[in-house]
């Protein structure tokens, strides 16, 4: 399901791409914040997530995500306004791979704790088994190895997540192998990331994404404008943390600078 939230006298459009297991309904606060500042917002549920049809946590290919994001970008273009891409976690990886493999114009990219490496991987034997199962049983579902509350210190969010029927806590073998492949390609093809202003907002105490992998990828980029901001003590979901107002203002300042042609 695609969602479009418009703002009065909008100056730009923000396309938000959510992370693994979550859905567009978790972004109500962030959508409101952008709307209040004069930004239209386009968001939706990625395949296998939220209210989409099909097996939970399953994709045929990572391209399924890319094609979905391209649909949202086409909708954003119809406003004939500057476009900002904002991706969280796996959504950040989806944006990275979309920009590497498709040609289109946007004014700025904001990535929060982009999934460019994991803190914890399966043991080697299970990793090897997943490669075999990807061919013979790709739709096998397993529980994601993420304890409750690992993403944020925000108690309200944790309570809501525990009761959220759309929050997907299962992944499939195919999804995992496609995620691993996309992460590898993002690093291998870092030189193919286009010359677009980039802001990375990374949780300093991220327990899901390995921040060292994020910084390593960032350091390899050869683009004119890039900023890496690490938020000390914040968990993975920087836009859900108790300090999220400050995080949002940082993202807003970056967006305002680049949608107005470098002027605030």
C-alpha cells in the first residue's frame, strides 16, 4: 500500500523507504514532522512487508525492492518539486542499490543506520546451509534473531511494536541471501554511487547494523558532498529514539540546504 501525505505550499517531496520487518505505519511521527516543515511525503510497504500481499519476509530478488522504490519516485516526480530520498536500515541499502543501478535525478539522500553490514551473522555452518536452501527451499521462513527492543530505547515504540500485527518477525532464506548479496554489491560498487549530496545518521550504539561497515562504505565514496553523523548512545532507529527531535532537525537542515540550491 502506497501512502501520500501532502503539505500546504510544499517546497519538496521526501520519499521514505522503511527497513526490514517494519511497515509505513511505523513512520507517522516522521511523516508529520516533514509535512509540518512543508514537505510532501511518499511512503509505502515494501514487498513481503506490512499490508502487501504474498509471503511475509520473501522476495524473489532484491530488484523487487528497487522497482517498488522507483514507482514511488515516479509518483514524486509528478509534483515537479525537488526530491529527497530517506531510507532507514535495509531501506537505506535499497536506496543505495537503486541509485547505483537506475538513472534519475534527486536533490539529496538521507540514510539512517543503513544496512551495510550486520553486528551478528549466523554461524558458518548455517551460512553455508542457507546457500543450499536458497536453491531447494527459498521460501523457508525462520524467526529473525532480534530480541525485542533491540532497535530503540523508546519505551512507547517498544510497547507499540509488541502489539503490532504488521510487524514482521520472520524472514525467508531467499530474503537473507538477497540481503547479503546487496550488501556485498554496495561495497564492491561504491564508486558507482552517484554524485548526490549524502547525509548518514548512524546510531552510535547500533546493535543491528555494524557501524564500522557503514563508515567504511562512506569513506570509499568519491562524491562532492557527504556527511557522516554518529549519534553517541543512540540505538539503531535514530528517528525513534528519545533524542529524535534533534535527529530530525539535523536531517531537516541538510534537506533544506540542498532543496534550495545550497542556500538555507
